[in-house]
C-alpha cells in the first residue's frame, strides 16, 4: 500500500480522516473525553515534542480547531478538529496538506497516521 500512496501522491496534495475513508487508518477517532480535554491533549502532544517537527500555530476553542505547521524542510499544514458528541465523548478528524507545487508523495497520509498514533498513545480511543 505505501507504493500506491506515493504514486497517488504525485498529484494529490492533501489527505483527511472521515467516517467512511478509503483506507482504514484514516477513520474518524472517538474518545471518552470532553472536547476541552481533547483540545488540551492535542496541544500537549505537539508542545511536548511527542509529535516532533510540528508546532501549534492557532487554537480556536470555540470551533474546536487546532492548526499545526510543520517545521523545517517541506511546508505542510494540519488542522485537527475536535467535535463534541456529548459532554463526555468527542470525535477527532484531521486534515493535512502540502503547500508545494507538486503533490505530497504520501507525506500527508503518513503525517496523519503519525499524529493519530501519538494521540492514541496519550488518550485511548473508543472501540
């Protein structure tokens, strides 16, 4: 599958999670934590260097969005959206895009998987 992602990445510059993704690793994650706690956990992961080479550029608590930017070589952005399902349950979706002239050669896909792995290590997902 990684070869196919790289080939597709020649022209594709972004990737995102969803309820019914083409790839199982890009499925929306659900957590038994409030939206506020999940926003804190996302910022803690990035600022605590558990997700290296990325920095938090903006946090919008009202909308539940955290914007990240990749540091160093390559210009990528990521928007993590935390949705409130009920007072003690939330969902997390991630959008990642490369800002270069060509596609991202699968780097957005790999960035999302790495971010979700770091988040899942911090907070156990549901199911």
